[in-house]
C-alpha cells in the first residue's frame, strides 16, 4: 500500500498531507488502528480524489473487522480506480461478512479468489457455480477443513434442490421415501429409516437399494434373521452386485447356513475378486463346509491383499486354527506368531 | 453391573435355598467416601430359605447375614470349604469380599479369610491341586475407584468403555484346611496376567486330571489359565483358541460356562457378550484346543441382537441335547437413546440344542428385565433343571422347569475328593456332565449334577482320576458316595 500512496502523492503532496500519511502508517504499524483510522480519514479529506487514500482508510477498518465502515471507502476507491485487486478482495469480504453475497460476487471474480467466491456463490443460492469454485480452491488446499465444510454444504444444497424437484414430480414419492429412509439410516434414526424404506418398498418392489438399506439396518441391530431375506432380495434384484452377494452370504453364515453362504460368498468373490471382507467370510464358510484347501486360499489371498489390517489378524487366526486341525503344527505356530506380532504392531 | 445370585442348601434340609447379593445405595457416584448404606436392611444381601411347599421365606436375619460390610455387592460363590457337609458362602464386591462360614445350624459367621481388595466380581471354588480341599479363584474387574471416576457419553451419559481404565490381576487362594486360605496368586502365575475380569468358569478342558480356569475379560483378550499340575498356571487362551472371536477381535466377555454341548465328552465353552458381538461358543476339539462354533451352530445369528450375562450349558428339556440358557439385558440403561435398534430390558433366553448340531431360539414367555446373574439347579428335586435369574432393580425370576421328559439330579459326595465332588466328570451314554458350582456370571449354581433321561448306569471320574461305576436307582434325585 505504501508505494502506491507515495506515488500518488508525488504530484500533490503537501507537508500536512505527508504528516497525516506518515502518522497513519506509524499508528497502523504500532497496532493503534483507531488512531490510524483518524489519520487516514484526514488524508481522505485532504486528497479525496486519491484512490489509495480511500484504500488505506478502508483497509484499517477492515483490519478492525468493522466491515460496515470499511465498505464506503473501499467502494469509493474502486470508483476512482476499478483495477485494484486488493480492494476488490477486501470489499467482497466486507460485503460477504454483512450478508450481501450477491454484491460480493463480482469483487471476488475480479480478484480471482476462488474460495471466497465459492462461499459467496453458495450463500447467494448458486450452489452449482459454488461447487466449481470450491473444487478449484480445494485443488490448491486439499485438506482445508473450511473448504471441505463449504463444499459439503454446496453439494448438500444441490442434493436438496434435486430432492425438492423430486418431491414435486408425479410418481416421485417412492424415491422420496427411499431417500428419506437412507438419510435416516445414516443419521442413526433406525425406526424412521425402516418406516420410510418399508413405505418405498410397498410402492415398488423392483428398486435396487431399498432391500439393501433394510438389510444394513437390521445388520446394525445384529438381527441377521431379518437381514437375510432383505439381502437375498437385493441379490436377486442386482445379481451382479458383489456387495449384495457378500452381505447375503454374511447373513447366511451367521445363521448357521455355511453351505449356502459359501456359494454366495464365492459368487461375491467372482464378481469382485479380492475384496478382503468377502475373503474372510468365504474362508470361514469353506472351513465349515469341509473345504480346507479353498479356505486356506481365501485367507492367504486376504493377507496378500491387506497384510496389516484387522482383517489380516482374523485371517492369521483362522489359518492357525485350520492348520492346527490339519496337524500342520509348524504352519499353525507361524500363523499364531504372525497374529500376535500384527496385534502388537497395530496397538 | 452387579446381580450375584447363588443356590445352596444351607440348612441341609434337602431343598435348595436362594442367596441374592445386593449392591448398595449410591446417592452420588462421585461422592467420597463411599457409603453404600449396607447397614440399612433394605440394602443387605438376602437369603431365602425354601419351605416344603416350594415357597421361599426370607431367612437373612436368622442366618446372621443381615449385617453386610460396606462393600458394593457383586457376586457369590458356594462350596463346602471344610468338607463338613455344610455349604459355605463367599461374597464379592467393590471394596472387598467376605467369606461366610456355615456354622451347620442354619447360621453363618463372617470371616476375614480370602479377603480381596479392590473390585472383585465372579468367584469360583475348585480343587486345583486335587488335595481334597476346594481352593478359590476370584476375578477382579478394573483398577477403579470413586475418586478417579470419569464420565463418558455424548450427548447421553453412559458407562465408560473398559479401555478407559487399567486392568488388574485376579486372585487365587489355596485352601490350607481349617477354613484358612493363602493367597498364591504370585507363585501360581495368576497375578502375572492383568485382566478386566467378569465371569469365571472351571473345567479340565484338556482332560489331564487337573481343573483349568477360564476368566472372561471385558474388552480385552480372554484368559484361559491352564493348570500345570504343579501348583502353577499358564495363560493359554490364544493358543487354545478362546482368546478372541473368529474375527480376532476382543469382546465384552461377561458370563462364561463350560458344558458339553455336542455330547463328545469334552467341555465346550460359552462366553456371553454385548449386543452385536454375538455369544462366543467354542467347541472343544481335544488336545487342548477350541474352535469358534457360534457360526456353525447358528448361535451367532440367534444371539447377535442380545446382551448376555449369566449363562449355562445344560439339557433343560431332558431330550439328550444340551441347551443354552442366558440372562439378558444391555449394560446401558439408556441404550435405546444411543442405538434405537437395541434394548436395555430383555427376557432371559433359551437356545435349544438339536440333533443337527444347531441351536434354535425357544420363547420362554418371560418378561423383559435387566437380567444379570443366572444360577441353575433342581429346586424341587424332580430331575429337571430349574433356573433363577437376578434382576437389577427388581425381584429375581424363579423359573421352574415344566418339561415332560424325565431327568435325574445326582448329589456326589466326595470322600477322598472334596466333599462337593467339584471337578468330577459323570458319563451316562452319550451324556457327559462336569460337576462344578462355578460358571455363569457372579453366580453359583447347584453343586449337584444333572443328567437327562433315566440312565441305568453312570461312570464317575473323581478329581484325581479315580473312576467309579454306579447303577442308578430309579428316581429323580440320587446321592452317590465316592468309594473309599
């Protein structure tokens, strides 16, 4: 700011003007912002056509977070010289802070400030444009929690807009119930979730995802008996869904139906080879159905895929017990040791 | 927690009586010093004497048990510690434990023997060195006191998870005779395992002639103390396959019991857990190893919604296949607010065994309660195993078995072995039962053993390995003396 000010003063500077400029700068440097504001106000009075004078005054108020008083001098500065990016940024921020998102947007556009522009667009109700700007900003600062917060809000707004459209469409009620059910499930409101999902299912039995969500709901309650028919129905509706086949197999396994479980889990493994959760359950089902070779292969594959995970611990435990049963003591001891070491390292 | 309960014929009239452990009053869980108001009769433990008509009479005062020490009561264990024919009583709790000697005249005397500091929970009597005197194992829960209490739960307060607290060692006492006990936890190797104990069960799982100890732990690996036959124990749960679930996860291990659910002659093991964890059933494969059997027996799917505490593996319907009985209730009384799919109050459950090796739920038609301890015994000496469930904040449930099939209740009287016959194994055809009043959760069961049907001949293996074959007289209740 200082070079701009001095350059502007070069033709019109007076001793009094210089005195107030220097006093203002010193006060600001010393952190005495009210004094700096007084001095720069005097500068504005002495040189009202100088954009830099208004910028300095506005920036002091901006520093003081007095956005209302910062607005007028910054506006005046930009009337005198529209090509001041810093002033645009400050004015945009001041306007946004006062709730004038629409007014703030052109200033952020001129200043090329993606994150603030995204926020302003979001607050102005332009969620789709906001997503673009916030995604661009996120490329520069991938883990920024504020950006992630606003971006999730933007997507949430988009989702809500679409949901509102869906509600008004003829025949949209089933999907509305499905969405409400899934949202309630995610929020842990299980009773509500079940009500909405059942309502959706009563209207249409052919929609993928509803049975799955119900199955997940019952699974979270530990209710395998009620989860099993839901996953069975989902697997029928979506025969190429590996995750539906896995969940169906998992339910069967816990209900003491290892042969059926092995079949379904094997199918899940074919649809999505190497999924560790599937391999663990498949291995258990194969042990229970007397197929130690297949079980060993499944557990070994899991360990290859995820050698340091909790699932790998389970695979080592299963292998140690399988080998013990097969009288392969050395192998059993090796797996037990691997389990112990992995548990220690993961603590 | 809390909710200890025991069955014992304390007055020798041939009818089982019921002892109920009360916790105490906690006005303010963070106020010190703790005063559990055990001096108030309303918070005393209770002894209910069974009358000839099957009803029960409060005999607490008459038996000299009204004045409870200032501990928050937890569990109970029962054994004839001095082989005088009168069952003695051990009561655990937060703040200490007490051994009550049975005076043989319907009264008890509190002693300072086998006192355990801290927070003792389940306890079990066993003759670990086969010297004919029953020793005592006491599980302890956490290293916690009121001065270091912390609050957990958002937005609703709930009990903190056990991983917020340090564990503590369990305690083993050797019975020195004459009613005296010596703490051998260090020399026996018990003290080297730091746990978060809950239920305790005893059986000779590897058939080497010496009883072993399973101690359920809350939230960490379970303990299986293998008896090394020289007065020491080695913790072998992981090697034996009972430390973890089949997913290699620790669980809330609460109640525990041994029993031969598959009639192969070996003691299998069940551990009750919190909802969504499934009860863990371990099949004894022989050679000292177990396999997780909750999946193959369908027990996983049956129990995964439930939170179990007291538990027993017995043939309740006398059909030749062992069943599993469990008292149930979530540990959090506000669990519905935290997880709307779970319930705090639950009815006790019976999972019936069947020829195909799978369990099936059987609706007992009981109310949903906060069940904790569960004890099993033949209350009316009809050869059918009854159950008593303790209920937090409510009356116990006394459940008389109405099954149609016959059974027989055997009272074993040891002479060289301990008088209770604890540790004896009884075989009749495909049935094998293990004599022990231990197991379940905070509870002590009828020391007698139960067989289904009307077996003509039985084989008893007494502690130490001596075998005895007996022809059984007809009738639902039989006493068998150990041959000298």
